C-alpha cells in the first residue's frame, strides 16, 4: 500500500443472503483526512464501517486500513483504530473514570499517562464534576461524551465515528467538531464519519462520499458536490442526489 493512505478498498462488497448491502466499493482515504460518509438508512454505511474496523467479513473484494489487511490482520487493525458505533454499550455500574480506565487497560495504557489523559478528556467534555458518578446516572448526551472520550483515549491513527453527534446538544456537537478538527490538523489523525447531519459534515469533512443502496455514487469535497448539482448547500445537494426533496406545496394536503 502507498504511504500516506489510511484506507484503500477495491471491489469491497457484502451480501446478507440475497440482500446486497455494499457493492464494489473502490475508495481511497489519505492519512489525516476527515472523510464523511452520507446516505439514507440501509444504504450500507454501517456495514462498511464494520468491515473496515475488523468486526465483519466482506463477501468479496479487499481492503487495507492503516496498512493492514482487514481479512487477515484484524487484531492489528483494531490496535491502531478507534470505533464509536451508532449504538454503543456502556457499563452502567462503572463511573466515567472507571470506564475510561477499563478502555485504557484494553489498549495497554496505565499509570500517570492514562490518569492525566482521562482527567484532560473529561475536563474537556465538561464532565469533571461528575467523573466519579455512575454512568447509569448520566443523561444520554453525557454518556455520548464519555464514549467519544473513550474512542480517542489511546490516540488512534484512524477513528471510525458512526453518528457521533446523534445524542448531543448543539454545544456538545460543536465541541466534537473541534476535537475532530484539532486531532486531524495537529496529530494527522484520520476520521471516517458516518452521519445523517449534513451541516455537521459540511463543516468538518474535507471529502464526502454519498452511498445509496450499497453503491458509492458521489465523491468529492462539499463544495464540489454542491456545485456539481447546482445546490444551495450540502443538505440540498444530498436530497437532489439520493431523492427525497420535499414538495412544500403538498405538506398540508392531508387537510384538504
């Protein structure tokens, strides 16, 4: 694999029985890039992330992540990546600190370095005053903040985020944006972000791919995509590409 490339797929496909979840994905993501993956529910975004993160085997095709083959070097892939799935699990009987210590131990981290990183991340997330409270007492947004912290705790080379802001208020979403941008710019961290939030993607992502029915049909910078379809913004472009533009003249037709 070429230097400077963190994700390379060739003909990557996944079938579940007769259902084609992903078809012939050819994709290259350079190191330090913030890549956004957009598409409707069921388009194949999460399937792609699960294959690339070593959780699911593809039906055909190949992929390398940070130089490792996802078919034969899954443990190596997991060691250099971070993953925040759309529906993650938390140990609700642990405190935030205990949970992050557990995550750190899984990544061979311990001692003062881990303690300092946990304190720093929880402080950044505004959870310093609640760090020793059980996670079961946290709101959904607070839990999501802890999960974001756990994903970047070991400073992975590449981070997979599946709907990272789905449970966050605007202020917390803005914080996650800043963390992503800072890690990409200052640490050359690569991000692969699945999201429905087109405004979030437009603000953060340098390159965007739009997946529909398992097929990557659009790839480019937000501005390129917007200009190519004559749209006003990324949301408008997305709706033009995948369908679903709203006919406002019919919104209240049920009252007729």
